[in-house]
C-alpha cells in the first residue's frame, strides 16, 4: 500500500485514462447497504465488545444486560459524533481545493510513512 501511494499520480491523469470507460454512480441507499453489510459481517466489532466492555460492568450490578447495552449505546453515539466530525471536516477541506500537486505529495508522504513503519516492523526482534 505504501509503495502504491509513493507511485501515485495526479487525479487528472487518472481521469484521462478513465475517460473512455463508463463509470457507474452508486445511489446513497446502495452505499449505505454495503456499509451496513460490511459492519454486520465484521467479527472484530463483536470481539471488541465481548472482550473489553464487560470489564466496565460492575459484577454486583442487578441487570448486566442493560449495562452492556447502555455502554454499547454510549460507544455508538461517540462513534457517530466522531464520524460526523470527520465527514464534515473532509467536506470543508474538499471545498478549499488544495490542488492536484498537494494531493499527490500528501499521498506520497503517507506512502513513505507506511513503508517506514513496515520496514521497522519487519526489523523488530521478537523476544
């Protein structure tokens, strides 16, 4: 992934390559359905809740199920607020229009960080 980001080209060149090919636009409901299905089939979320949330429930609580559901709801509300902030921020940055050059160099910088972290991970010694 890091190498592909390092080799990234401006989006204008990619648009010219795709000019002859039809690009299908997905409806919002299809995108929502795809995201919902991806999240429902992702076992990591269930494992996270089953592993960590019970640690925050008092063993002497009368209704542990209600406490579990309440902590899950708090987690979902916090996640929703964070994702809305990210989406709003990305939309605001998108309207600024930094240009193709800035986007390419940003992708290359992120690619360099990924390559560095991958190499560092590969060089660590296991004890």
